[in-house]
C-alpha cells in the first residue's frame, strides 16, 4: 500500500515535470525611460526608453496613454539622404524574442500631444504602454535633461 | 648602450609631438572648401522687432530651421544650442543662435519667443511672411513641407535639420547633420574664435 502510493506520487511528479518546459511567452520590461522637459504650456513632449523582451516570443507595442497630455502617440523621426527630417505615426512596433527596441531622439519616440501642464526637470509622468501579449505596463517616467 | 638609446627615443618622441602639434585643426562639421558669403535676410524676431543677419556680423551665427510643435528633432537641437552657449561661458556673447520657423501658421512671434527662451534666453526665434521665409530657405537650400498627419497635432513639417555655421565675416563655413554631438560644434566654434583672435 505504502509502496504503491510512493510509485503513484512519482508518476504524478514525472507527468507534471513533463508538462514543462512550455513556452514562457514574451517578458517585456521598460528600461531607461525619460521625458524631455517641455518648452511652454500648450507644447508637445517626448518620452524615450528601451523595451526589452527577455521571453521567447515576439510581442507588439500597440499604443500608449498618459494622463499628462491629450494623447500619447507612437511616432518615428527619420532623416533622408539630404538631412531632411520627417516624422510619422507608427503602429504595431514588434519587440522580437530576446531582443530590444530603442526609442531615442531622432528615432522612435512617444509624442505627448498637448501637454496639460509644462514638464520640468524632476517631474514625473505616468505612461501606460499597451502590448498585444504582455498587456498594459505602467511606467513612471522622470523628466530630465537629455 | 641603454644610455645611448635614451636620447634617441626622447628626440623621436619630441619630434612626433612637434609634428602632431603642427597638424592643422580638423573641423568636425562638413566644411565649405571656399566659404561662400551667407545670404543676408531680414525677418521678424520673436520680440516683434526686425533683425537682419548682417547686423550680427562680428559674431559667429548658428542657424537652424524648425517649428515649435516638433517634439523630437527641434528640442533636441535647441538642447544642443543651450549646452554650447552654457559651455562657452563668458565667450557666449560672441555667438548668436537663430531659430527660424518653418511653420509661421502656428508659430506666432509670442509662441516662438516662449519656446526658444525656454532653452536659453539668448536664442533668437525668427518668423516672417511666407514669402520672406521661403526666400531664406531657398538661399540656404532648406526643404520644408507641410505634411498632414493622422495625429493630435494635425500636421507636421518635414524639414532640413542641419545646423549652419556662419563666421564673423558672414561666410558660410560649416554645416552639421542632426545628431552631431554638441562637443563637436563647440570645438569648431572655439577654433574659429581662436582664429579670429589670432588675426586681431
């Protein structure tokens, strides 16, 4: 009887162990986030950071929100060969498994449209990033000089 | 033997050092081989008065075109302007930084003033009529195109984001691509100031 239960437990443990290793999915973290100080009341702002994905599955950034501005939009600045800079809204930014995507000046950024109040060095902005798989990630972003 | 080598090594090192110091300064920006005269212009400054580029002769002028609704490239460049002005310290009066709007529709002189002053009180914001501004852009080879955007800001203005350096004799000397570290521009400015001082 006693022996039987030990064997049974071992079988159960083995079966459970057999269920792992399963895919752990995307593991999203936001690092080095900062916001640029703004230059006036009805001005726009920008937030930069790195999105790391330590998981084994690609995730996609769908959008952003903040209570500090009318809107938080994913934009990208780009330069052509003649040094002409343009800016375009971007949708669905893929963060590859084991990879990272950097938001930086002159490239991808979160544009804060119509700030509700100016952003000064030391202020904090709450930013919610919405991912397809990881869901919502809320980040406190410090305002600092670049 | 060792004692005999020592002076040779020292001599060689001294020669190398002297040769290195003879090397002419290598400018960090893209330079004009034969610097052309920088086209003169007159625009409305953010305080409502008019400003001619030629009035600034004797100073080094950095020229940048942008717009105040721009969240990324323009504040990044003005941030660089601020660093340069601060680092120049008591020499900063020998430099003028001009920010010419490519978006006169939204950038009123007041808005422009608040914007540039936020970075540094000595930065001069300039606007003008559409004709005045497009003529300046043409003279400096600046592209600017209003582009409607599916965004809260309504439209953006694609524009050339180079910084132009005009020397004390109103010659177009150097240009800098977006993303040039401020240290590079600062070093070039210091070099030109040194040249000016050596001439006088």
